[in-house]
C-alpha cells in the first residue's frame, strides 16, 4: 500500500480535527512522527505538520489508525496526495525574506486562532509552529533562518519583566538584552534581533501566564547598545524607521508636540515614552552629566518642556538624568541656565551638593536645543519660591 492511496479529503479533515483536539505534542506522540516539521498544511487560518497529518489521515481512510510498516511512506507522494485533495502546503524554510515574512504572518494567524477565551495559547501551540524553541531570552531558530541572514533572525522574545525590568504598556516594551549565563548565545540573540529589525520581519513577544502564554506580534523598532535596550513595538505594521543611530539633527526642531496621552485607571500612559528614552540615550548616552552616574538602569530620559506642557518627544527636548535628579528636576528644585549651561538652584535651597549635582555645567558631545533649555529655565524662574506637585516630564 502507498500513501498515494490517501484519496479522501474527509479523512484529512478528521486528522486536522484530531490535531486540534489533542494538541501537537500528543498528536505526534500518538503517531510517532517528528516534533518539528518543515512543511505544513495551511488550512482555515491554522498550520498543521503536513507529513504527520497525511500519516494520520491515511489511517482514518484505511484503518487501523496506527499504521504498520507495510505502508510505503514517500514524503513527496504524501504532499502530492494532500495537494490533489486541494490542501495548501507551505514551507517553514523560505528562500527569501518576503517568503519568511509571509510565513511569520501564517504563524501569527495560527496562534490567534488557537487563543482561549482569555486570549492565551498553550506552550504546545507555540512550539508546534516553532515560535518558541525551549529558549531563555531571544529565540533565533538559527538552523532555519541563517539561510537568510548570517546572524540568523530572531523569532521569539521571551518577556520576563521581573528579571529584566522591562518598561511595557499596550503599545510596546523596552526589552533588555538577555543575560542567560551563556554570553555567546546572548550576543547571537542580540544580533539576530537586530537582523529582524533590519529586514523588517516581525517577532513574537511571549509572556508566561501560569500554564499558558500570551503572544504579541511585534517589531524591533530600535536599540541602544550601551544601555542594552531594544525598543519593541506591538502591532500589525512595521515601524517607519529603525532607531539604529542618532538622527536627532536630521529634522527641524519644534518644541511643541502633539503627543498622545492615555488614561488607564489612575495612571497616565505616554505611548512614545519608550521611544523617547531610546532616542535620548542614542543622542547623549545613558549616563547622567550632572551626577556622573553611568549605570544605565539608574538613568531616565527627562523632558525639558514636559509632555503635560505640550512639549515634543524630540531627543533635543531631553536629557539623561539619574532617577533622583529627575525627581528634583520635576519638583523645580533646579534648572539649567541656557546661556551658561550651568545648573542653578533656588535661593532657599537645597544646594547643588545636597541634590547630588557633582558637575553643574553641562558638558556633552551634543547639547539640548537652546529653545528647550530656555523654556524650562523661564518656567523655573517663574516658579521660584513656589511649591509644585506636578510631574512635568
């Protein structure tokens, strides 16, 4: 008997339904077929391992379900049989970037279709389409993707907020470079994530939720190596440009911005705050010029003219500061004179020393825009002697 004797589309439908009911791992274990596939059936928005489905379908058409060794299993003939029954076959090993892009969108459709009522999927569903490879940090699937890029291309990013202190919201995440105890693998993952950005290929951000996983379609929008940060954006469309260098001087400066602010419960969320941070770090470096602190985890991006005051998200309207000085700056305890570039404090204090300002004069390879410094200094001068509760950054 030969696999070409598979002639019943209904038998294939039964095999597809069994795969859905059992899950990929249990299905493969029952039929003793390999875990990972190269060729898949794309059917009703889902992906199924073609060879395994053909194996099971043959058993449905020609019982018993567990097939003996008398069947001649030719892979090409199995695919021929499936195509003859009008089932679409797709490859998980595309030869071009465009084919890889289409493959990743098929993965996304499959995962969306397999969500439960809470919007979550099983780990088995993720691994059945190789969006996760038993990895920590960044999953590259190098054996499959190195044919398209010498570094391989990132496929999945495991989101572990507790360890990496990711700054995330519904729009994206600042994803810290992985530190898994395997430096070579970590570096390979970082390079592969950059490759995904350069080729405008989406990645899957995966978060553990008990025994299930949440998965978001995402794009690597930029990175900053000194702070070990990736900017990741969620959504269907790729970013218009990648933040892989400082471009802050390439466009005209406008101090006023039209930045969106979203209210979620008692918290005001600024969707482009993460992008602003990456661009500030790109322009100035992730170190505080006033205190000398150069620990990236302690540095924040500060707006000179704040979002609440209609300020823009241009990096020239910002400075990196350590977290304590950021709070002092928001409280208008000091400002920077736009003429002398020197920090000044209120007459009644606290003093520069008490604030922890060791280097009162700004010395940077690039400076903030003078309009931003002047606006902030004028606002500070107006408020001297008055208490403010506002957060202006």
